C-alpha cells in the first residue's frame, strides 16, 4: 500500500474489522477493552520498531548508542513485550498468558506513565471462552492487527493523531452499539465541541473533568488550545470511577500525544483524588463534565460530613446524584478564572425540595450564567433530552441566559446529531447574550426569583407558534357555495338516470 493510499478511513475500517473476531462470541461491552488495548500495544510496538530501525541505520556500529537512544523514547518496550514477538508465537498455546505478561512488562518498564493501566484487563480471562477458543480468538486478533493496513509506524502514517483518531473512532462506535451503559464512557463529539468552545480554553489553563470517561471531552478542550495557538502549554486532569474506563482514558491520552495529564482512578464524590492537600480540593480554570444522569447510589450517606464542605448549600436527594456532581465542580473552580459546563437531565432545572434549595443558592450567589436545552436522543444509551449549565465565578452581570436549542438537530436512526449550523447558532447566541424571539431569553435575577428559582426553559423562552386565524364568515360562504354546486350536480345526476330508464 503506497503512502497516498493511507488515510484515516483506511485505518478506521481496519480496526473496526478486527472486531469481527469477537462478534457473535463475546459482547461488545467486553471485547472493546481487548481491541482498544491491542491497538495501543500495536502502536507502541510500531513506534518503537520504527525508531529502532532508524537508530540502527545511523549508529549500526555503536550498539551502545542505540541502547542510549531507545532509553529516551516515550515508551520503553521490552523485547518480549513487542507485538511482533507475540504474533510470531500466535499458533502456540498460551496466547492469553503471553499477552498479559507482555502488558505487565510494558507497565513495569513505564511505571510512571502506565501504573495500573492494565490491571483491570486480562487476555487470559474465561470471558473469551475455554482455552482452545480463547487461543483461536487471540490468534485471529493478532493476525488482524498484523495486516498491512494497520502498520502504524510513524514513517508510514505520519501524524500521531491518525492513531489517536482511530482510537476515538473505536470508542465512539462502541458507545453507539453498547446500549444504556455507553454514556458512562463517551460524550457525543458535537456536544464535547459545544462545551469546549463555550469554555473558551486558553494557553496555560488547567482543565478538569471529574467524571472523565474515556477522556474525549478533556482532549477536545486541549485540541482547541492547540488549534488556536499551536501551544501545548496546558494541563488536563480527570477522575474516573470505573477501572476499565480509566484505563481507556489513560491510553487515549497517550495515543493523542497528551503527555501533560493526570487521570486518577476513583469515585469523585466519595473519594476525590485531585487535591492540593489532604483537606483541600485542587482548583481549575475550566471544569467540564457529563456525569451519569440521576445516579442513585452517589454517596449520600457521607455527604453531611464531607471534609471538603462541598454540600454546604444542601445535600442532594439520596437517589439523585446530579447536584452532587454540580456542587463538586463548583467547589473546584478557581476563584478568578473558574468556569464550568455540565450536562444534566432537565429535572435538575425544576425539581423541588433539597434540589430547589441548592438551585436557589447557586442563583443567589450569581454563579449560574447560561442554561441550554438540547434535543432528545443526543446521548448514547438514553432518549431523554439533556441540558447544559454554564457557571462562572466572575460573571459580566446578574442575569441568566436561557437558550432553547431543542428543535435544531439532524435526525439519525438511533441518535440525533447537532449540525454545524446548530452549534454556531448556540455559540453566537451565548456570545451576544441577548434575547432572541422563540429561541433565547436573558432573564433578570428578579424574574428568576418571581419564578421561585425554577429554571424550566419554557417559563422563559416562549416557543408557542400562533395558529393562523380562521375567518368563519369566509368558511360559511364557501360552505354555501359548495351546497349550491352539490345541488346542481344532484339535479344533473337525476336527469342522467331518467335518460337511462332509472327512476
């Protein structure tokens, strides 16, 4: 395959085709971890091999120089952990055990970057069937990734993002086919783009996603900075509760070249790990998140005694954790530059009791800036519409802008999509911060108070379309005319029947 034939679609198709090895045998919620990990292993192996061959040409007579150069690689690759060493032995029993040992050897050799990344995945698992079936599946997987289309050497594919984009492509496709659990690890790309653009990330910003999933939303913020400035002077932080998803995020970061990151594994509400000290949460310029909607078991039992005082405005309901994540994010915004965007179900806007009290305090503290209503069926695994809340530590005024973007989208078979014009309309409206007939309304603090701090968007944005008025006299005249014409037709019909001999 020549260089001109290499493109993103070719690589994406090849990695998606590799999933055929598992289809019909193993559920996609399980095999996604194997395919994504194999892509990471293949990429690391190809980069290492590519550089090794270059050094061999340059320093062929000086093996000690080759060894020295290899020590400076992004990843150290032990000889037995190379993808090609595993591929060579694919017909022998024990593929699962060999792959696991290779991954642990890579982790041990890169402990600062990959500590614990592979501990939640085992290619030697019984999930892949009995020993014979498992060995066959993994042999096919190794052969799939050895195909010429998946030669991922930098000298062949060029930009690093080609591989990162293939990884992102896989994650997106797994999300769209994985049912209700998909939203736990992936935010639709157009929603990520909208949230990142609303946050306007700048060079030097520290950016956090406390429920980071596979890290796609975080990386969208970083990419905006790179695209605008060419600078990588920013830092990405995240925390993820599910071990296998945390590992996806770590690998995703490395495949996109995002080395300046810190992704922690743990429950953000019960055990926040992004700290400045034992009793102090770390603060960020930007906080973004798409938390699980209305999480039932979020940590209510320990909220009253939270040592970080995150729930001083009120403790969210036992069976709905939406405000637990919102309050955590509020507490992690920097006092001056802090801003946040969070995806929530619409109930967050109007539910009463404890949530109503928390909502009132956030509004009275003048933290809430924008409420954006989104279309239904945007998010993987749920058909309900969501909303985006934008909060800021320093606002330009004491008003709240409501945007009803629920009717602007493209229909999809399983998912709806925000088009580029839909995104631009939202962004222009938020930027201008003015009311737009039947689309946006800039509400005063007095209006919010008069509505008892209920943020239900239809209370502020009137989208009612008046029906055309009916002229009853015109309708009557038309009816009289039709009756006259009908009488003439009846008379003609009677004449025809008489001529034919019918009475």
